[in-house]
């Protein structure tokens, strides 16, 4: 049985405070999240079936969203880099969503762009087959 790869973590000072950016553009000091917990809570409570939500649930949902976004952005960046571009485009995000099975749920929200002429041709082909 092969050993699992070990992650290497560099630690400068064991007693150093974690680096936290300003609230306007970085992580929240208390939660360590980039997304404001109040906003996450507001989104959760916007669901009519949700009456009460614990602070732990708010934190976990916020952290999960951040992890998903991190991975999606990394995949979109890879798509952009493959095309040797410096600008992130819609198609990069769509490729990231389409190429990651965990994001199948977003397939309808972030579809691949299709030219109107292509759709019209597909519609004509369907009509001819009938």
C-alpha cells in the first residue's frame, strides 16, 4: 500500500498571529472568512423554510462557499492561462463549471455561450426531422 503524499507547511513563528487583511478587502478577524457572516446569514434566512440557523451552520456554509469559489476560480484561471490571456472571461468560468462534476448543479446558471445562429439552425433541423 503506497503512502499518501504529505503536505508541507512552512511556519515562521509558532506564536505569531494569523495574517488578517482589512475588513474592506480581506478576511474577518473573528471568523477568518472573506465572506461576511451577516451576509451569509441573510442569504440563508431568505429561504422561507428556514426559521432559525445556528452560528456554526452559518460559518460552515460560508466556509464551504469560499472553498468552492477558490476551486472554481483556480479552474477558470487555468482555462485563461491555457489560452494565454490575461483577462478572465465568462467562458473561463463556464468551462470551470462544466468541467467539474461537483458543480453540475450550476450548469443551468452558468451555461456555455451558444450563438443565436447556432440555436436557430438547431431549431430548423428539429423541424425538418418532424
